[in-house]
C-alpha cells in the first residue's frame, strides 16, 4: 500500500509513520530526514536545502521531487511505502501522481495550540535522531541513548509560526486535492498522547484499506 501522511508540522507524522512502518513492514520516507542527512553529509542537495529549511521555508519543488523520485525507485519501495512530509504543495502532488499510484492520503488533523506547544518543546537527539518533548525529559540527555539533545533551528518560535503559515497556504490545499480523488481519510488528533493518537491514525487507515 502506498500511503501519504498529511498534516501540519508537529502533527506527529514522523512518530506515527515510524510505528506504521514497523507494523506494515514498508519503509517510511521522510523528506525532512532525507534533507537533514544530506546536510550532515554536505551533499549539493543538502547545501541547497539548508538555506530554505533554516528559515522554515519550503525547499523548491524540483529539488524535492527529484530526490523522492530517486528514492521511490529503490527496491524496498516495491511493496509500498509511507510518505511523510511529501507532497507539501499541489505541484509536488501532481508530480507524484506521474510517478506513483497513491492508495491512501491520511490527514493527521491537529489543532494549532497542540502544534505550537509540541514544536517549541521538541528536542532531537544528535546521536540517535530520536525526538522527545521537554515535558517528558528528566535530565539533559537523550533518554534512549544518552546523546546530546538539541532544539532544531526550525523549531525556534518565530520559525514555527512561519512554518504553520506556509502549511496553511501551500499544504492544506492537498486535503481537498486528495478528497476529490476519493482517497482521503482523516484522523482527528487530540493532546491525549501517542498511543491514543496512533489508534486514531490506525482507525483512519483501516477505514480506507
Ligand atoms: P516538519 O514536518 O516537522 O515541519 P520535516 O522534517 O518534515 O518537518 O521538514 C523540515 C523542513 O524540510 C521543512 O520545513 C522544509 O524546509 C523541508 N522539507 C521537507 N519536506 C519538504 C517538501 N516535501 N517540500 C519542501 N520542503 C520540504
Ligand atoms: Zn539518542
């Protein structure tokens, strides 16, 4: 099954996609993670993307589409995949339709207050890549591996606001786009924690499968 995860930044797309990946045994493809890796490895794509990401802006469509196209051609995508953070514009969705057949677009609908609190409190482990919320942390370091935790540049408050505005303008129209294709399913998420929200996501997926 080829699945697209839709939803504002901080909706928990990454968290739920990782769980679903293990459960369905298909890869999670996060364009944000791919860009962060490219930046660490200082590839040309990474250098190009960093300028936009640091400001909370979208990387240009052609750059993202080329990267995803290459990734979807890899053998582990043959039995399905979860796209997390792509498409983010109508142009990207149209490009995706020329290279793949999407079965379900899962909309992770999450109120703005929840988003803002999650993003500004989010910390990422430099060593294992795990993400944690400050409210869950006891010490300074990663609870999973002891690595150093940091605040992503794009999780800084001013940038968060910018990302939410861009989501409304550029990405929210995709809800309509997939609705019209008859493959949209929405999970109305709450501040009830990961387990509760994952159950809502699974229910939304099962309603379409
Ligand atoms: P989040 O979903 O938490 O906002 P991601 O990790 O998905 O963050 O993405 C981080 C940044 O990477 C985005 O703010 C954007 O600059 C860039 N990016 C990721 N995916 C895309 C995409 N599909 N199109 C354009 N830019 C993207
Ligand atoms: Zn860690």
